[in-house]
C-alpha cells in the first residue's frame, strides 16, 4: 500500500522549498522592519467565528470550509483565512491599540485545485488595529509592496479603491441596485444569485465586466470624509513612491470592509491566478465578531502564488562541503567546528570515496570545498581556482568576503 498527499495538497521539498524559505525569510524581515510582531493563533477556531468574521453568505463559508465536530461536540473549522483569528486574539487580549500583529502559516479551503491554488495553502499577512488615519492604510499597503518587490514579483501592480463607509455606501448600493436591476437579463448565473444579497460583489465578476462598463462608481458617491481619507491615502502612497492604479471594480465583497481596498497583482501571470494578495480597511469587523469597535486595516498574501510568480533564484544553501580523506569521524568533528564559526557545512557521513565526495560537493552547489587531509594539520580550502592551505580555525576568516 502507498499513500499520496490528499487532493489539492502537495509535498514541497528541495529545491522548491529553498525558494519558500527565502520568501518566508524575506517576509519576516519586512514584517519586522515595519514593527509587526508575530501572532500565532490556532489553526482551528470555532466555526461561528468565520461565519461572522468572513460572512455567512460568502463562498468561503458556504462552500469551502473544512468543518468538523470534535469529541466534545463543538463545531470547529480549519482556518480558511488569517484575519478573523488575529482580530479575535487582539480582542481577547484586552489590548488597547494602536496594535500590530503579523501571521504566517497554512490556511484551508475546499476549492478546485489548480496551479497556485491548493486546498492547504500558505498565507502571510498583517493586521493593524485601533487605527483610523490614512497614514495607517498607506503604511500597510507599502509593507506589502516592499515585501513583494524584494521577492521579485514581475509586473507587480497595486490596485486601489475606496469602498466608502456606513454614511455613504448604503446610498451608493441603492443606486447600484437600481442599475443592476435593469441589467438582469445580461448577468451571468453566479451574479444573478448574489445580486439581491450583495450587489457590490457583482462588480467583481469577470464574466459580467464587459456588460457593466458603465456601472455607477463608488468613487462618485464618497462622502466628504471618505473622499478626504482616500485622497490622503493616495497622496501618501505617491510620497512613499508606491505606484498604484485605481480600479472602481475592486470591491472585496464583504460588508465589514470600509474605505481603502487594495490588491497586489502580478500582471505577468494569467488573469485567473494573478492576484497574489489583497486587503483593506475593515472598521466593522471587530464588532461583527462580537467585540468592541476597533477600526483596522490589513492584508493577506498567498505564498503559493508568490513562489510561482517570483523570478528570484533561491540562495545557495551550502557554504562549504567538507571532503575528508581520513573518514567520517574526523569530518564530523571538523564540520562541527566550522558550523560553530557560522558556516553552513555538509559532509559525508558514509565514508565514501574522495571522488564521490567531490561530486556531491558540486551537485549540492557548495560554494567552497574544504579538504581534510589524511595526514598533517592544515586543510586545503578551494573556491573555484583559488586554493590555500591553513589551519581549520582560520577557514571562516579566510572565506569571509570570498563567499
Ligand atoms: Zn457575472
Ligand atoms: Zn463615507
């Protein structure tokens, strides 16, 4: 009998996992530079948290969740996204903001698997809570942009919109409803099924886009304070040199989203899978999951797609391959010394022939080879054509600046 990974999941090993490591390392670096500490929340939560926090009429909740009853009879769900859990953790901690948290980990959705879309997928993201000002929105958008630039997403676009708030959006939604009502005959079935529940989300439909080109735009219906907030966000992004394009069709569909909405798009990828992440302001979310009012802004990025889109070459994983003429015992002791000097070292624990060890060094892409002689004290260090004999204790210093 043999087992394969469940449908929609994959085993990710080297060399692909080397790029994953680089991307996740880059993520930690940028989250840290922007002041977002890690918040590790449970991978499963009460089902109701997602029903309320993601929205009970969304596709994620109605069709895609991995929900189960535990041995205590509780309905639990593997997290389909990261925001609800982090906001819950923030509310539960009793903290008064401004408060920042970042996350990185697997999420679960029962979707049709395709390139860049797995049923277990990895997201990184941030949440910034108890903040209202446009500078917070701009800082969050910038963080995602800097990270995605660092991991070399080709053709990266930031798409931006404002969704208004409780003051101005209801009026707009009514206007939109009237417009869509007159278009029922040309809407696709998916759009028809949501047009009464959530007309905003019809704007998101790629199929219907061509027949909705003249739909009324939220932009023309923003109240004065939303319009001001939006223009401040744009002004800040320009000053930060974060390029963006505006798109009135970017709606993100959920009721608790307010004002700023954005997406990061890898325009070099196929349209169906080119959104590498997105986010927005969600001033109503904390209340919708039963907490106190806590305005906030955040984003989530899909690492599976980022790895697919990245044009970055994974960094080499081995600094030194230790070729031993005297056997694995001596190699083990020498490798330990070099590792404690901060070098990434591989060795042959099996006592294979010296030729075989050299071939392993080149197959693994080791940047330097250190030959441990059968007799004598000095090792032989080689990088390309450069060679030098020296005591083992001098190797790290000699390699410094050469690797
Ligand atoms: Zn449609
Ligand atoms: Zn408004």
